[in-house]
């Protein structure tokens, strides 16, 4: 059915599988998610690496900054569990995997803490190489990055990512050519807010909506996508509301 809220799995189905691993993305696909959100950095030798933090310490058995490690060093780490080890994926590998499905992909460019050289053009080139451009939404807390993306490819879809309340984000988004806002879900104040976004032609993709009551509320408000660690839960709530 058209106009239904899409469910995007945040770092994959990360409530049930190790975040930003192929296992988490596969699980989201299996559960029927419409898309996924992932985070991207650049390794020492120039590869686009899928991981949330700037350093590998929290989510792997290794230690160090992604930007100071080679792909080979990163690939030697375990981003899964002891029982089920998983490699840190590259964006290249995710796009190769995406050839076999129709998932939308929200690429969050992690250029807010580290100034990765040419990360915007690298992401765009890779998407073009795999022919997945039309399935991608770029987001970033660094809105200058989104401006760069739009200048490099005016057709690229972007969404401003933010955690605090912004004044009229539906207007501000347009200053960097964004087609969407990616607000922390609690900053969406209600129907007037949604109406203003609709009138401005701006999509609303809140994160990270995990609790049932919050999913119910966001879906009832008619956001275009919810970004959640629990895609199955979100799908059930969305489908129940559509009945
Ligand atoms: O893109 C939504 C969300 O992922 C933003 O915050 O820190 O989880 O990457 P973070
Ligand atoms: Mg993210």
C-alpha cells in the first residue's frame, strides 16, 4: 500500500544482532524491513568502513581508530560474538549484498568528528558503481557534508540529522538542499509539525524509535520512515495501524 511508514533498521536489526554487521542487515531483511541505516568511515588505506564509532573498541575485540587502521587490520577483528564471529563490513560489501534485494539504504556519513577526505565523493562513486543510487538516502550530523553531496550529485537524496530541537527544520533543510529531516524522534512535536513538513515537501525520518508507544505515535503521525533497532516490532505496529 502507498504512503505507509517505512521501517528502516538502525545499524541493521541491532536490537537482536551485532550492530552494523551483515548478520544484522540480513536479519532486518528477513524480518521484512524496507531499509536499513548504517554508518560510514574511511580506513587508513581509503576504504569505506561500516561502523558506528570512530574507533573499533566498543563493537569489536580490537582497539584503535578506524582512520589509523588498514582494511586488512580491520578485517582481522571480530564485530560479532564469540559464538558467531563477524567481519566489519565495507560499504562495498553491503552494496554487493544489496544487489540481491531491494532494501533502501540510509548511509550516515560520520564526518562530524573526523574530517575524512573526500568521503562524500567516495560514497557517491561507490553507489554509482553498484547502480544503487536511487535506493540511497544520505544523512549526516555534519550538514556541510550534505551540501557537498548535493553539489556533487544534485539528484542524491539527503536528510539533515540532528539531536536537538531545530527552529523550523523543514525550512532549514532546504538551505542545504535536503529532501528530508532525520530528527531525534522526541523533537517531533505533533501534527502541526508534520503538516509544516508536508507543505514544504520534506520527508520525516525520526531516529531511534524503539519503544512500542513511541513507534505507535510516530507511525500514527505519518512519518515517512522510522529508524529503529527493532524492525519486526515496528512492522507489526505499522501493519496493525493499517488494518
Ligand atoms: O541516523 C540515525 C542515527 O543513527 C543517528 O545517530 O549516533 O546512532 O549514528 P547515531
Ligand atoms: Mg547512525
